[in-house]
């Protein structure tokens, strides 16, 4: 039996093809990308070595800092919204709806599976101003709040909030289910014991439920922030990064640098900066959590 | 008033015994004998939550309903009537226009022709890999598993330029192969990782018994192990389907001709061309992109939810 499970040729046959495809499509490009950060050029014009030039450019590039600021602002806002609303929904499912929550869970999860481009298109129409008012502006007109009617997607400040709203709407059902699964796992006896001791309502949630939920909350936080730091589809489909550069995140700036201006070296440097950023944030969350627990 | 209020508060069931298996107090029979006023009070107390629920459902469902209704309106209706009015009739012409003139039909076919081959490849590659990583005994097993795990974290953007260079050299830019290969490689890490988890859940004695009974490795794999993880197989396939079907970035990068666009890039392009003026066909096109996914989700929702959240926790 041991012989069968140690069969090297079989192991190679089983795991080899997957490892080969994975290495050439994912691992090799990661290393390749790192090499690109020391070069400049593109596939058509050829490449030349520039040393650390791309990294120096990064530090003095105003557009990079603007994109970074937008990315961080967006990531913090949307992650906070997703986790907070997800948590509230999960508490609602567990404490108020109980067994009857399956239908609501399913409905609120709806938008998670929808194609981003389609959702963005829908939101663009809801917040439209031309050629005619969308749902929001038409509703404001009906309520005679004419002063509020505006080009929601045509100005950086409001476009940011529409974008954030859309991505929170899209994902809150996902985090609700994730946290719900964590809440159901908490032993009923623990909650009951806390109740007997006189804890209820907010105090119960804050002092008993949340600490027990912490590991799942942490996973959700890391998953969410890693997704929002890499936002691309929603931005491209809803605002195209505009007006001007106002809603351009790092990902879109990288994409434009590489494919509109043909700068693969600087594009790779931007991608690398993004990867380092997500890694840093993840490690930071882990680190602060460990301190809390200890 | 004060007194009865206090009494009501002390005798009502604990506000939130939501956790399963919590004994209800007071038991149902007793509660029904309470005076009517208290049940009114109860109803009032629950009102905010009920309103919140209704609001929640409106926020989740109304946009989609509005989308569906709008897709059946003639263009003139958008400017002449309120946006929330019901369509005057069923104007299917929008769908015809989106599907044929707007090329949505073609984009749909392209998506099917890239996503399903990639999905098949992912499964064919990752099921044996998961088996080897979890059931077989060899040195370096944990290292390889870790290698796959690292891939889950890699941002897509890092892969873009090197892959573009490779495909450009191999003359694969603007072909379906570029997408199929990328989708496969990119879908592998999570799928391998989840499959390994499913194989781990099989009791080892079961596999050992099969071997003792004289089964070869192929028989153990095909006759015992794979049937036991078939449930998990469907789940990971579903998860990957949603990821790949909704892909925008790769399709945008590797495909340039309109003839090969997938549904997401096609829709992006479509709304760029028609979006400003023709709302009817645009809504129809968006509906065509949304409702098949929605239908699949409605049929298999519990499985989809479980699969997608499992991916998040493991990753």
C-alpha cells in the first residue's frame, strides 16, 4: 500500500501538468514583472535597461500619488461599509430573522454574482442627468429638491460616493453570509450565560459576540481590503476613472500607463507598488490583531 | 402605565434568542394567553426592524426590477413618462436589437467558447493535483501546496504585462487561446487548494481499504476518491464559472477585435456606443448579461453562496 501512495511517476503525472500551467501563467510572470521594473519600453519598440529610474519616477509622479490617495480613500471607505453593513445584516439574520432568514440571505446575496459591467451600467442610469434624469434626479425633481439635482458622475466628489455606494451594495450580502456563518458557530450556551449575567443588546454584541467573532471578522476584513485596493472593473465601467483623473485608482493608472502609453517598465513598477501595498496592509491587519489578542 | 410597561418588559421573551437550540421562554402556549395590549406592544417594538427589512428588500430588488421593466420600454417612454412608470407594452424589439445589431449574441457565444473550455481544463488539472497533494505521500508536498496558495494572493495586474509579452511573441494576442490559457492558470490556485481540502475530508481508511482489496492507484482515484468529492467538484466549478464569466480585465487586455469580445467587454463597448442615446436597447443588453447569471444563482443559490464564501475564508 505504501508503495502505491509513494509512486513517484504517478505523483508527477497527477500534479505535474497543473504545476506546469500554474508556473508559466502565474509564477513566471510575477518574476518577469519584477525584472520589467528595471527596464523601459514595450513589445513593439523593444526594451532597454534603466536601473532604478522607474522607482525614482514613482516617487516624483503626481499622478501616482493622486491614484494612491484615491485607492486608499476608496479602499478604507468601501471596506468599512462592506464589513459594517455585512455585520449589521448578519446580526439581523441571527437575532431577528432566525430560521426565516434564508430567503433574505439569498436576496441580499443577489448582486454578488452579477457582472460588474452590468451593475455599473445600471447605476450609471440610476444616477444619470443627460440625456434625461435618472431615477435619483427624477426623484429629487418630484420632491422639488431641485437644488440637489446634479451630474452625480460628472464631478469627482459625488462620483466617488456613487462608486463607493455601488461596491458596498454589490458586496454587503457576501460579507453578511460570511459573518453569519461565524455567528451561528458561537455556542448558544455562551450567549445564554452572558444574558443570565445581565448583558443584553449592544453590550452583549460588543463584549461577547464580537470578540468571539474576531477570527472571521479578520478574514473578512483582509479579503475585503485586498479586493478594494485592487478595484478596477467597477471604476472602468462606471466612471472610466474620470472626470479627469478624479476616480482613477492605481490599477487603472497602471493599465493606462502600460497600454495607452506603451510604458511596460513603469506599468510593472506601478503593479509592483500595488502588490507591496496589499501585502503591507494585510500584514498590518494581522499584526494589530495579534497584539489585541495577546 | 409605568407598571404594566415594566411587567411587559420583564415577561417578554428575551429580546434576541437567535442562536439555534436556545430554549424559548415563556413557551408558546403561555405567551398566547397574554393580554392583547402586550401583543400590540410587541408588534410596535418589532416595527422598526420590519421597516428596515422592507427597505432592505427594496434596495436589493428594486434596481433589478427597474432594469427588467425599463428593458421593455420604447425609447419615447423614457422622456415622456416618469422613469418608475410601468412599460406601456412589452417592447421586445429592444432585445432583438441588442442581440443582433448590438452583437450581444456574438459576445455571449464568445464567452461560452472561452469560459467552458477553461473551466474543463481547470477541473481536469486541479482534481488530480489536489489528490496528489492530499492523498499521496511525498517530500515537498507542503511546499507545492504553499506555492499554489501564494497564487491566490497575486494581483492580476502583475501578470498582465509579462503575459501580454508572451502571447505577443507566440502570436496568441487576439485569439481565444490567450483567454483560455490565462483563465486556466489563474483559476488553478484556488481550485487546487479547495480540491485538496475536499480530498482531505475523505476518511483515510476508506482509501486504504480499497488498496488492500487490490485496487490500483487509477482505480482508487477514479472509482473511490473522485466520486466522493463530486459535490465539492460542482461547487468549485460554480465558483470559477462566476469568476471567469465576470472577467473584464483579461478580456480587455488580450482581445482587441470586436468579433472575439466576451460578454463583459462587449457590454462595455455596447454601452459606449449606444448608452447615451438608446436607453431601451441598453437596458435590454444589460438584462441579457444579468439574468442568465441570476437564473443560475436562483437554481443553485445555497451551493453558490457556500462555494463563494469558502473561497474567501481559505484565501
